């Protein structure tokens, strides 16, 4: 999906909600567990329930991998099920040397039809570039993450006075453009968003950490740009709004309320 | 596998060779491709051919993932096939927040019986610790990688005068110990190994980059410690020593020559 189509979807739905499909076999309602593919069935119902309010979906690959080949099949079915007009993010946080990065690109952009893949920056330019060779596909680089561990290295001060995440964003933005790169910026760190927007005023940010992790939607939303420029992810607070037969209905309710709040804050 | 057993294997085989199973369906000999599981068949023959000379095997997960559920099955069969007395490394370079890291640990340490997993440090302590909760399992953290992109961030200078990889190793070594943590240190960077050994004199280093990437075995081997403390990985130069029916025999030959060179250099 190219940038124009993404912005169009945001405008039409008046929402920049991304639903994180961190689907945990231990947490899905009991009545689904006897089905042949409970993970896919859960995802399907969540997607159906939230599609009016979400512009993006983000399966967390770890949750599927942990079920082996079967989990991988549930993931492939989920991606196929997602309609063409939503932005599909593989949250895999990959990062490896060139020939391996090409394999990852093949997996997520060819074998499965994701629009974007999250990637860790530690290994530098040649670990990033293979993902930028695909038209209308996106690389989402970890900038400043939402977890406490982001302080350990991302926020260490460099000789040039920047924190590491600033150096990462400043250098890497030269490798792509606003139509094929986004950055992860955790909602728990909005005090540092000014620094990020100084370096990449026009890039999209993928923002996890609203909801279960405590980030504030209104605060995050101050960092929109003329094309909105935000995808705000909610996972657990939507998926597990109820652990009973009404899970999809309750998920829809949370997605609806979130999108309504976004509708009031949105600039496009 | 605990440290004592690993060191014992190195001593018995007089080798610290790790065979990287970067098995690429495009590169394996044509006569294997009609089999039901060509990837596993190739791995099986490579393992049989090299087992006398290698103490560790390291499947590169990207190569299996790129084949979807089928690739995941080939991987699971490969891990099952590996004998108990070799050290099994999942080269996956994962790294994510706590609840996701737990999923990765479950995948590679429970669903599959790997001894170790490679992890990227960018997300800090809580992305690393879940892997350290398993007895006799290891976390192998990226320190200084072998690719050109290692210069982009790993070698940027910090305010404290260290390069980033030094800060990463120095901080993270406090999270585990020499019996559950190793570091990746690329063989193309031996000029910086002195710095690494100053910080972690007693940890094992997993060293990629000898062979196809140009690193020198004798140079790397200067950085052994009293328990050897090195696992030197060769992938392409062993796997693809021949692309014909004699591939296993030729792989054995390269493994044998490498182990013989190691036998002359080894200190345990």
C-alpha cells in the first residue's frame, strides 16, 4: 500500500487505529479452542468486529511462531483474510546481514502479503536496505520503544550530544524516504517525541504503548503532521476486552471508542 | 547444554567449529529437490558429514521462515535430528518487550530444543531477561557484528568514550553470567576484539564471518580463554562446498580441514 492510499484510508475512517494481533492461545475465549484453527477464528472475528474503526492490523509474529508450523499457517490465513484496504504490518523486529535480510523480505513481502515489517537498527544500513527495494512496501525501524529497557541503550548519550535513538533516526532516514520508511515511537515516551519530530517531521510513526502499557492518546496525537503521520496501536485492550463469548462485541466497543476519540483529534 | 558439557565437547573434538545451517532451497543440489523435505534431507546429510568435526550447529531461522509452515517443519525436524552432545543455536536475532520475549523463549527453548538463541540488544534489559530464566539455556547477544553496517551504530562513539558495542556488552554482562550468556563478535572485526575481551574475558564469543565473509581463523583464535571461549561459525563455505552429488563429502572435507587447523590453535 502506498502513502497516498494509507492517508486516504485514515481520512475516510477518521481513524489512525492499528489493531495489534498479539493473539495468545492461552488468552482466547474457551469456546474457540476446540475449533481446527482457533487462532485464525479469533483473528477473523476480531477483524470483522473492528474493521470499521481500524486502518491497520499488526500481527505480532512471536505469538504465531510459538505454535510452530500450525501457528505459521494461522498467520498466513490471517494475512490473506485482511481486506486490501487495510495496512498490514508484520511486527517481527528482524535485523540481520544482507543475504538474510533478503530472506526476511521474501517471507513477509512475497510469501505473505504484508505492507510493512518492523526492523531493529542495531546491524546498520545493509541490514535495512533489502526491505526498501520493494515498491509500495514499508520498513518500520525501531526508534524509541515503549518498554523500560529503552533507557538502557536507546537513550544513552552519544559523543555528538544526541541520544542513540536520535542518531539512529537521523542516519537511517537517508536510506529511504517518507513513502517507504516509518519509525516506532513508544507512547510512554512522548516527552521525547519533540526530538523525533525535529528529525523526521514528515514520516509516519507507529506508536505502541497506548492502552495496557499506559500511554495517553491525546498526548500522542499532538505529534500528527499534515498527512496525520501516526498509526497508534492497541493490542491487549482490544483483543482481551472480554474473555467470554462477547469478546468480539467488546473488542468492537473499545475500537469504536478509540476511533471516536481519534476522530476528535485528527487533523486530516 | 551447560558450560561444562560444552567445554568437554570442545576438548574431546579438539574443535570449536559451529556449522551454520543457512540452508537455501535455491542453492541445494538439484537431485535433492524432488524429495518430500529437501531442506531436511540436505541438513541431515550435512550433519552426518560434519558431526565428527563440529561442536555446534546454527540454523539461520530466516531461511526456514521464508518457506512458511513447511520451512518451519524442516527446522523442527533438523533440531530433533541433531544429537544431544552438540550445541544447538537458533540464529534468529530476536528482541522485543517482555511478554513477547517470553513467547520467543517458549518457541526456541520449549517448542524446539535449542540450547541458545541470538538476540539483538536495542530494546534493553527487559527484552533480554526472559531468555535467562531457563536452566542450561543460553542467550547470545549481538555485540559487534561482521557486516559493514556494524559501523553505523555499533561503532558510534558514546559520551563516555566507549563505542556503543562496548556499552552494550559492559551493561548486559550484569544481567547474566558466563554460563548463560555469550556475545556475537564478527571475525571481520578482530582489531576490536581486544576491547571485547577487556570487558568479557571469560565469556564465550560466537564468531561469524570466517570463510565467505573473509575473517581469518588464526587471528580470531588469539582470543581464546582458559575454556576456549570461542565458537567459530562457517556457513556457506561448508554447505555449498559443492553443488553436486558430492556436496556432503566436500562439506566434510572443509569441516575436517577447519577442525584440523583449530586443533593446532586450540588451548584446551
